[in-house]
C-alpha cells in the first residue's frame, strides 16, 4: 500500500506536505499548481483540513490563504514526515511557467501546435496501463456504465437526469 | 444583465434545492445546468469540457472534480458567478464554498466540433457537453505530448471508448488522431478498450 493512502489519497498527502513546506500562507490555487494537483480537489481538501483544525485560513484581498495550524496541523505533518520516502520539488516558478500552464490548458481545450509540445516519443503504454490491479480498470469502466445508466435515460438524443 | 436579477440567489428555491441535494455529483451537475440556462438567457454559450465532462460520462467514477466551462463571454459569466456567491480563486477558478462547487471559466473558442456536442437535461435545465470523441482526442494528446498524467489520460480514453463503443464515430476519431499525430496512442487505447 502506498503511504499516501493512509491519509486517504494523494491529494491530502500532497496538500499537507505543501502546507508544511510553505514559508508563507498560500492560496489553494497556488498549492494546486505548485504541486500538480487538481485545483478542485485541492480546494476541497483544504476545506476539510480547516474543518478538522489541520489548516487555518485568512482572507486577504478577496483571496483565501491557508497555513498549517500549530496543534493538529503539526501533528499531522509529523505523521506525514514519518511516511515520506522521497524528496519533492518545491519549485513554484516551474509550475507557474508557460510550459506548465500550457500543459494544464491542453487538458481542457485543444491547443494549436505549441512550441512547448513534448517530443511525442511513444511511452511504454503497457507499463502505464499495468499500474492497476488486474481487472480493476475493466471493473471501473463497467461500474461507470452501470452508474451512468442508473443516473440518466436517453430521450430523443438528450440524456435526462432521472429524479 | 439587470442589476438585481439574481441578487437573492441564496433565498431562491433553486438554491435551496441544490443545498438539499446531498450527493455532490448530482449537486454539481444541477448547478451546471442551472448556470448554463442562466447564461443562455444572457446570450452566452457555455460548454462543459475537460475532467468534469468525463466525470459526467463516467458518472463520477473517474472523478477529477474540476469543472471546466468554455464560455464565449467571460465578463457576463463572471458577473453571474458573483451573483451566485462564487469567489474568485486565481485567475480562472471560482469557488462557492457553501455549495462546494468549483468552476474554471475558460474564455476560449471551443476547439471541438459544435455539431457533435451532447445535450444533458438536468431538471428543467439544459447542459451542453463536449463529445466523447473530442474528449478522447484531448486525453490522448495529453498522454502523448504532455505525459505528466499519462495513466489517467489513457484510462479515461479507454473508458470513453468502451462506454460509447456502440455510438462513437470512429471515422471522426481517426481524422482527429491523424490531425493531432496521436494515431499510435489511439491504436493502443482501442486495444485496451477491446479487452476492458
């Protein structure tokens, strides 16, 4: 089992690490882009952390900034440090760079061919696709299909959310 | 936009209904439908793209929880989000902590095929969503050229190929793959989809 699973997943693990390493309060968005996290999941994690007293927040110029709390926050970090095995990059400038911004945007809309485009060399797809337990992806896909059919019904080409 | 048209959002029946919806996935799509309809009333086109679009097609199984909305008028959209008590978090991110809904507003022309958009109806609201073929192209391009989350990109592509195997337009997908130099990745994704 991966260490981050003890905290309920990678996002919590990473956000906690970011708060621990921060020299000044950070916004959720800064943490998300600095650590390569999904922004929405980062917001939610920070809301949870605030609820449990792990993080504290303050609003400045309409932006909410988060920092680690002294008690539960520090205790959680000590726990995290005992689990961590590899160093992390803290280079926020890199994550804010045009290359990284383009990469994030590429997941949303199709970009014109960019000068930041990678080499396109074929990766070992078999290796990438073998990171899950055998049968796990198939089960997830089947589950998706069943859940979608339970949620929506198609009427004249429109997917209607069932009440 | 009339100044006070949505000023009492928090006391509106729609808001109460959203708050009462305990399932976050349903609440988010309820809000998205609501927002899309309100944007349409203001003459703004909105299209759901990216992770939340895939989330919708996979009923939350491959959840990223990041809602990306392409709009053709960012100004009106942001005014409306303000009315709906969203706070700006970063340049394009908007968060309503009460509803626990996060949106990324993208002021960019939609890059997929508008004719292929899928329509969803959520209560009385309509939501337009990027076509599976365009999302697959997007993910495979990301897997090949950006590589930072290749596993998730590949898995989502395989999932969409498998879920929509009966309706997907493979000819269109082949054209997209050729245009974007991702034929090799599409072939791999198809191989896994056929086994999944």
